[in-house]
C-alpha cells in the first residue's frame, strides 16, 4: 500500500504569528523534501482559489519539489479540471514529468469549492458537462500527440501537436471523487484509478459506491488490477494517540467551523470530532500503531485500497510538528503496512 501526503498549502500561521506566505511556502517545500527522505510514496498539492490557501498554481509548487526530491511521486490533489484548459493541464503535468524524470501524476476532479467557476468565466450550472467534456479531451491528449477534437466549451483541435510529451509513456491520471454515484461509475467505465475523498462520517458508507465503480469497470472490460482505489483522508500522527488528538483538534475545529458557516454546517464540537476520529470514523489520527490499524480497517471496509494520503496542514499545526508527523508516517507507520 502506498502512503503519502496531500497539501492545500494552507497559509495559516501555525508556526507563529510572524510567518509570511513566502515562509509558509518554503516550509511546504521542506516538508515535501522530508516526505521523500523518509520514504513516503506520494505528495500531492491541491488547487484552490481562496485566501487561506496558497495552491492556486499547484504545478509551480510541484516543479521545485521535483528538483529537490529523488523518488517520491508528485501529483495534483486535485486539478480542478472543470475550470481549466486540458491542453495547459497536460503541458504542465508533462513538463513536471520531465523535471522529475517520470514521477508526475494527476488527480483530476471538479473540486469541493466553487470559486474557480466565476473566476475563470464558467457557469456553475454547467458543472458536470464541463468536467465530462474536459476529461474526454485530456485523456485524448494523453493518448495522442496530435489531436482532432471538438466540443461545446473550447475551440476545436484540428490536428495540432500538444507538447512537450512526458518522460513516462502515459501520464497516470486518477479521478478524484466525493460522493456522487455518477462519478464512481464514470471512473469505472473509463478504467481510471479512483481517489476517494472521505473527510467525515464513517468510511464504510462508501463501500456501495466503490462496489459500483468496480462493477462498472468490470462491465467495461477493464481488468481488476487497473481499478485501483485510493483514500484521501484528513489525518495526523504523533508519538501517541492522546498527543495526536490534543494537538490536532483545536485547529481542526477552527477550520471546519469556519467552512461550516459558509455551508450551513453546525459548529464543530469535541464529541462530534471524537466520533469521526474514532475506530469507524473517517479521520485517520493517532500514534503510529493506531494509525496503521485504522488504515487496515478502512481498507477492509472498502474492499481493499492501494493508496492512502493524509491531509494534515488544515489544522494550524506548527511546521515542526508536521515534519515530525511525516517522519513517523515514513519510518513507523509505513513499515506496519508492508504487504498490506
């Protein structure tokens, strides 16, 4: 099982009140280098267009990380494809692949926030049609150097070459999904690996959707080994479970209470957090042994997963604590999952 980190490049001042955005970005690159050093498999950078995140241009963050790392795979998490040009998305990923000598990936999705639609001049009512059409074009570009294509939301391509081409024969693309059955079926029909974002509730409730994905893939003729499932989870690891919970909860409560005010959720309470951080809850938090055990339970509940990524920098934690968590993931948690 692959273990990694997803970051939204949070601009929170977890390292102290005087940390600038430039310093926060430098710390993020240090954490990416640390993840490579301790043997983690993947590091992803999200895409948002909000004041509290610094990840509006993820490929610009991933490029210097590629030059500072040796083995870790580098990915978007996710590319908001609905509001992007698939040609530029491919060119950025292919360039990253060349810089990293074949370590680039993409997770593409529609995003959980909507600011990108008006920002780039798209109509939110076209939410699904935009994504479907642009995914079709992106996959065609990956498979073909010269592309003939036409659609509703972008001028046609009439045989133009799309460059550069990546170091890998075929750039890996995962489909990032939330909770809509149509998204799971789409991934199965296309034979794309699935990255499931589960940030609340109980993980096992996603099993019917993952079964739907696997069944759709099987009916479309894709072999089971092609239908990989990854799990993106909020999480954190410290030396002990008590320490992890006590360090993570205050920032988590602040962040999700703020988001809740936008979306009509109730304020975060400690009992609600304890439930979602408990044995069946979605958040993967604790000491190394408890974290490894929970990942195994999640995998069993979902019928097997091949990758799990932690989003840890949404809880206003100091840089040094995040570095320590990454070290624990690589040196303590990952060995406990060997062969799983």
